[in-house]
C-alpha cells in the first residue's frame, strides 16, 4: 500500500540558528488512551556570552481616569466646585428653530441653566444629630439606589416594590422643570444641626449654630461662540429667575391644594396598591416649588455683577454688613461648546424638522470632563461602587435636565409661532 500523500511539495529547508529553546519532539506512537497529550513547556537556556539580550517590560494594565484628570487645566475658574460660598452654573443657549414666517433673528435668546446635583447624602457620625428632613431625603436616596440595583425577580415582592419605587422616582422627576432643578441645587443658608457636615466650609458647628455665611458668588459660564455682552447675559439671567419664580409660585399653590386629595387616594388604594406614591410625588412637587420660588426671589434681590472688564455693581453697605451681597461673575470658555452641541442634539431628537442638526452628539463623559466634574471624596477611603453610582446618577441627571430643557424650548417655540406677544411673557 502506498503511503497517504497530500500532494504538497515542501520548499527548501530553512535552518533556524536559535539554540535558546529546545524544540518539542512528537512521539511516533499514539497512546492507547485515544488522545494526544499536550507538549511539555519549553526549556529555556541562557544566551551565550557576548550575545545581545534586550529585556521586555510587561505592559501595565489600563487605569481609570476621572474627568478631572482628563482636562489640562485643573485650576480653571469655570470648573465645577463643591464650595458652599461659590456656585458654578453653565448657561447653554437654546438653538434657534426654523419657524414659518419668522426669521431666526426675531427669536429672543434664552438659556438652559445647569449645575450638577450635590453628592449623595451621608449618614452622620456617632454623636452627631441629623435633621428630620435630611434623614427623609437620605432614606429616599438609599431606597432608590436599592431599587435600581436590585436583581430580584419581577414577580417577587422585592421586584414589584423596586418597580414601584423606580416609577415614583421617575414621576417625581417629571414634576419639576429644568430651571426649578437648578434653583433647588442652591446651597441652603439656613443650617440646622446635622444638616451640613462640619467640614464643608471649614467652620466648626455646634448645637447652637443656626445660620452660617451662605452663597456669596455665582460663576456663570457660557460658550465663547455666543456673541453677547455680560450685561445682556445678566439681564436674561434675571428675567429667567423672575419667570421661574412666577411659575414656581403657581405650581406651589396647585401642589399644596392637591395634598389632601393625594393622601385620600393613597389611603383608599392601599388594599390594591400598598406602595402609595401619589402623596410622595405631590409632596415633593410642593416642596420643590416652594423652595424654588424662595430661592429665585432671594437671588434676584441680592444680585450684583462682576464682569471680565472689571465693571462692578456693588450692593449697599447694609447688604455687605449682613452678608446679603451676591456677586455674579461671567466667564466665556470654548469648552462649553460640547454642552451646546449636546443640547442641540436633544432638541433635534425632540423635533428634527424644527431644529437643525449639528453632527454627532458628545457623550456624557465628555460633558463631565469639560466642566471638570469628579466624584466626591468624602468619608475617607473611596468605595468603587459608591463612586460608580455617583457617576451614573450625574449622567442620568444630565440626560434628564437636557431632555426637559429641549421639551420646554420646543413647546415655547410653538407658542411663539402662534402668538409672539403672549409667548414673550412666559
């Protein structure tokens, strides 16, 4: 019998001048077990004297970079800081829509005002008192986090409860506008024991502390491509605060009047739906509207302005003595263009025919890197799960606020197209 041939003609034999590794010699006899054993590891022989040996360094594993480390200017005044005396906000111009019989120049300029949410509330240490409102908010944050991270089956009790909690959280988010979200993120001047950690402002607080020096400066950052003077931006900012105050006062009246109705419905629906939710949504709506209206009224009263040109409008000596002066500092920065493109893309998703597109939308990570946001470093050693949860929550908040702003701007543009005089008052 002729041996089996593949028909392949081998080429010239190549000699390998490498004696550092001993090649593996396959066995000619197949083992009785039916499988071929794996070859033994290659034996290493040191190189002969006089030969050149270049060691190879192993590559390092990839490292996670925080948004603050991505930017090249860590001390930029436009970066977001958690300073109770200084608030950094970002004024993002809304894109001009394409309306019938209305040129873009006739549409007034308006902004979406955004500032990141504060970090999650922490449980006070041993011996520290905790205010009731602080405890309620902290417990609700913990409940929402547990509902979003739970892995229980949907048909189980925990699964149904987590879905109900997520639904209530989403409904609470829908009750507020983008401007009201901004107003509710102002640092609170009234500090009760246990409400603020005693290391936030470097002042030691005891049980007799009821008020500390609050917000003193606001840094308003807007894109460099927006052609407007700081005085024009200031006028529009104050008008936005006044419109937000009027709407918040109206919403507070409606939400407060609905509290008894919401409580009655939750009580009657307990046998069928024991999780409630209507009273919680209405209560948060009322609280946010009342607090937003008070903040807007306080801001408009305390405003003074400091611009890049050195033009300063100071308050009276009485305001300065009582710490009631609020300084506005306007800054233009080219890095804010990514926020403008993100808002334009949100408007395009809302109505592609009315708003022109500006190419692909930047990611939330790029937005956080542009504003210099980084997770809080409170509580000693950092926990990766807590850090990742905080990052994801800020990204969700960015998508939510931008979506609200795009919806509100689209609704206003439709009203402006029908009746410009009436729309300008809203």
